[in-house]
């Protein structure tokens, strides 16, 4: 058989494959979500996220040091708010001595060079478990944006490098950017959850923070999974309003959206490989149905190949260890 071109030549050996690989994953690509609890010496495994923990600040700081030593450069903080502190205004979210603010300070103290990002949304603080303030059964946009501005300023004040609004209210990026400027936080970045879909895959996360909505769902603010043009619009608007990084979330069911957003904007794009995506791989691996390590690397590489410059993932530590081998 005479063939002018034989594609298998480039797949012949591991060395050749490594030489021509188009997508290279590194620990620098990862953002590690961390769940933080009150107290000392606390460590709770999240039942729907086996191998993933919610820790008090002391344990979190230890974890961050280890992440840094593995080559990971960024963490994304979430806190679990005590029930007594929850209300409809979410005011605990901008308590200067709140759990989030203390966590930011403790982490920046211990590992000053790590990039600390913080989730900005009211759901962990809301007695309704919604990302915004509720009036007459509705999640009201503009009063919520005012609350998110206060929350962002308090995170910036505590030393956050990036605030990451995950609430999907209209106009919040512009309002946060303006407030950061007006208050002298000219070095604080914004990673906008721009295309955040109303997804069933957030379930395990809501277990981790006890933040499931008390009524209804999040479909009046998070996006409809049937849509793609809307994702581009959201991302472009967030860039215009001052976002430094835009995010697509979830990742795996939305690889097409990651690519389209990447092609449409000129800022880095991140993708969030969310809790349900983690749980699916863990469950299948536990059953012996897939090889966990291979599934992790294939999944994360696919998200990067789709166009993500950064990936928020619960697999970051495992993946960094595998990549460092
Ligand atoms: C809250 C928030 C959610 C996640 C990140 N920030 C859940 C939600 O919108 O209900 C999900 C993360 C995950 O599932 O891993 N605003």
C-alpha cells in the first residue's frame, strides 16, 4: 500500500506524542476551591464529594501551603456560614471580621504569593439559600448588586487578589469595578462568573455549604442550558464592565461554550469543573468502572483544549501530583 501521508507516525512513541501534544496541562492552570468552616482543628468530608473536605482556617492554611508546594498558584474561597448569621440581607457577607475575611488574611499571611480569589454571592449567607435578596418571592437585582459591592469591598480590604462574583445579577461587574476604583482598590481583580448555567450538577456543592435554595430554583438569574449566544453576550458585557477574567460554569457539559467565549473575548477564560462533575468521576471510579487518574487528566485536558486558560477544579491536587510525577 502506498500512502502519501501516514498520520500514525506522529503517534508512534511516547516521545513523539509528547513532542507534538497541542495542549499541555500544568499545575499553574488550576484554581483550587476551598470550603472553610468555623472553629479549630475541624475537618469534615463532604458526603457527596468523597475525598474533599471542609476545614477550619488552621487546616485550610496547612492545605494552602501544600498546594503551593505542588506548583498550584491560586485558591478560590467559599465559607460555610452558621445558621444564626443567615438572613435575607446577607449582611454577614461584609462583616470585616467574618469567616471569609479572617480566612483571606490568614492565607495571605501564611502564603503571601498565592493568588486568593473569593466567591462573591449571597447564597451561603441567605436564609433563603438564594444568591440575592428576596422580596415577594423574587430575587431582586439592584438591591442585591449593592450588597455584592459591599461584600467585594470587604474582601478587597481583607487582601483578596480577585473577587469572583458567581451570582449572575445584571450590572454587578460594573458596579463592583467602580466601587473598587472609588475606594482605592486599584489592584484587585475581578473574575466574573459570566456564563453560569442553572445546572443540576451543583448539588454536591450545596451539600458542602448547606446553601441549597429554600424555595424555587435559580433559573431567573442563572442561564438556561439551551443557550449559547447569550453566553457570549454575558461574557462580552462583563469584559466591557471591567472583568479581568471571565468564567464558564459548569465545564464538561459546556465545552462548546468555553470555546465560543474564548474566541469572542480578549481576556483569559476560566472554566469551573464543578462539584457534580467531580462526584461523577469519583462514583464511577469507586464502582471500578473507570480509572480515576486517567479520567482526571483526560477531563482537565479536554477543558483546557476547549479554550480554558484556567480551570477551577476539586481535582487540582491530585492532578498536580500526577503531572509532577
Ligand atoms: C454560589 C456558587 C455555586 C457554585 C459556586 N458558587 C452554587 C450555586 O450557584 O448554586 C457551584 C460550585 C460547584 O458546584 O462546584 N453562588
